[in-house]
């Protein structure tokens, strides 16, 4: 995913990206998504996540990472 793809989506509360063959996520991909409550990354090809990828997601209640 390009780093700036989600840059102007700061009001987004739910984000579904199931089954998109995502392999790599940049560390700052969710940086501006401070209102995000639910993030579904299930059924992708993610092997490793950057250590601070979710640090700005203070409102995150649900995180889906199942394979």
C-alpha cells in the first residue's frame, strides 16, 4: 500500500481491507486515522508489522488480523 493512500481519511471509523493480497504496510500508513475504531486486515499476506504501526490509533476497538 502506498504510504499516502490514507493520508486524508482522518474521519474514517471503520476500514475493511480483507483479501487484498497486502504483504507490507508502511509504519505511518494509519498515522492520520485518529478516529479509526475498527480495522480489518484479515486474509492478507502480511508477515510482519512495523512496531509502532498502530500507535496513533487511540480509538481502535477491533483489529482483525486472521489468516
